[in-house]
C-alpha cells in the first residue's frame, strides 16, 4: 500500500495545487477556493510533506518492494521508512500541476 502522505501530495497535484519547498525550508502551497480542503490537509502535515522533499535523511536496507511501483528498492521513504525509489517519489513530488 502506498504512503498516505505521498497519496495526499499526488491528490493535491491532480486537483491543481502547487507544492514546493521554499529556499528558506518552509512549505509553499498554491491553491484556489475549489482545492481548499486538500490544501488544509497538506498544511496540517507541513513538516511531513517537507520531509518528502529531503531525501538526504532517507535510509537504506535490503531490497524490498517499492511502495509506489512494487519493484525492489534499497532506499527507505524519509517520512515513514518504507521502501521507495527516489525517482518514484519524484514523479509525484515534482509533477507539473494540470
């Protein structure tokens, strides 16, 4: 099962919410009134969302199925420690909003 936080970020991207990490390390969320409930959910977990962008703290272990694609992954998600490829996470985190 995928990381619920990663799914929240993906949902935000799909409805057109812009998410980024500012140079000062804070979370930037660009939203509209139509996407306000998803934006509130992101803001409630802002520090966790920021950790998704910081793979310098990601661990590594024996290969296990990636929580996003299912292929073997050595890296561990920086938020909850589950197996995840950085490229799989980047596909969600850095996707262009529609």
